[in-house]
C-alpha cells in the first residue's frame, strides 16, 4: 500500500502532494512502482495534529480518489469519518482505512457494512493532539490484542462481516518506541486474532529514535527509509497481509524477496 497524503502537514510528506493534480500523479507513480493499493488521506494524524473540517477533508480526497479509481487504480481511503468513507466509496475507493477502528465516528462501521468493502480496524486510543499521554501499557501486545478484539466485536455487532475486517496494531499511535518493537515482535499473537494484518511503520519516529546518533539525536525520517525497508521485509516474512509505505519501489522489492524466501522454505 502506497501512501498519498493530501495534506499540508503530514509527518514525513506533508505538503508534497497537497494539490490535486500532484496527488493524482503521485498515486499513479506509486502504482507504476508496484503498489497494489493507493491509500489516499486528507487528515494528518501526526502526533499533536489538529483535526480538519469534514468539508475540507471531502474536498481534499474525493477528487483524487475519483481520478485514480477512474484510471483503474485500487484505492483505499484513510479516514475516521463515516461521511468521507461513504463519499470515497461512491467515488471508487475499494477499502476503508479507519485509524480509529470505529472509535472516532461510531457510525463508521454501519456505513462500511453497507458498502461491503474491506475495513481496516486500527488500534487507537484517542486523537493525535494528546495521544502520546495514552501510551501507557503493562503488556502492550496483550492490551492491543484485547482492545482490537473488542473493536472487532463492536464492528461485527454493527453489521460488518468477518471477511471485511483487516487489523492493524497502529504503530506510533499512542505507542512509545519500545511498544512499537514489542508489537512487531509479537505479530504471532496479533495473527491469533484471525484477520489479515496491516503494518504501518514507514518513516515513523520510533525508527529514527532506534537509529539515534551517539549523542541521542534521533535520525530524521528522511534518513529512515532503509529502516522502513528492513521492517517491510521482516513484517512480510512474519505474515503481514499489507505494509503501508511512502516509498513503494524498494518496499515492493522487499516484499517480493520475503515471498521468495518464504516459498524457498515452505516448498
Ligand atoms: N499511519 C498513518 C496514517 N494512516 N493507516 C494505517 N492503517 N496504519 C498506519 O500505521 C497509519 C495509517 C500515519 O502515517 P503518515 O502520516 O506518515 O502517513
């Protein structure tokens, strides 16, 4: 999954694809580089980010989704709002990626149920403006599994079917550096939830913190692409259904290498 953030302020690529034509061109480039899905979002979720209005979010994403879908691209919409999800699917989106797992907009699961498209339910504890203070866990893998299982029960009760659900541990969302690594190391337990998994590690702060200089200065995201690639290869080998990344070409290669390695081992 390649990312097109139609935002002025996303963490690693804010402003780069903000105008409509540039966003569409970028989406097409990602497909050429090997993306199976292009994730279009109009609201930044970087730590501390404020929300955008519904109207602004619709204006940012719907034309880009319509244009990309019109070119035959498989598009997902990255939104926490049911109205945006509905408009996006009407414009041709084939998947709804809700980083709040239905918590931000309780109507979302019903709307997604009605569309029948796959639904990414991510682990989330609250909006970005203060999510860091919610990064408190005794056993992060157990708690994320438990909280995701509750979200699954909720969305099923709202009419979403089992086969629509994709889960995501929500790396970087109310997680300290070590929590992200523990979740990656605990993918086996996430698999036990019984749904395909998405991993979104691309250019996130925890990579830069792990690769900090000797004096403790975190590596900037612009120099964490190789670390993203390493996570992609390992996540693919550990059975991730999808990785959400900003630079598609090398990550698509990493996925193919991991698949070949797996086939070599499993016959
Ligand atoms: N991360 C971001 C945005 N959307 N969606 C899913 N499913 N998983 C993620 O980890 C995720 C997401 C934030 O990343 P960006 O602002 O750098 O694109």
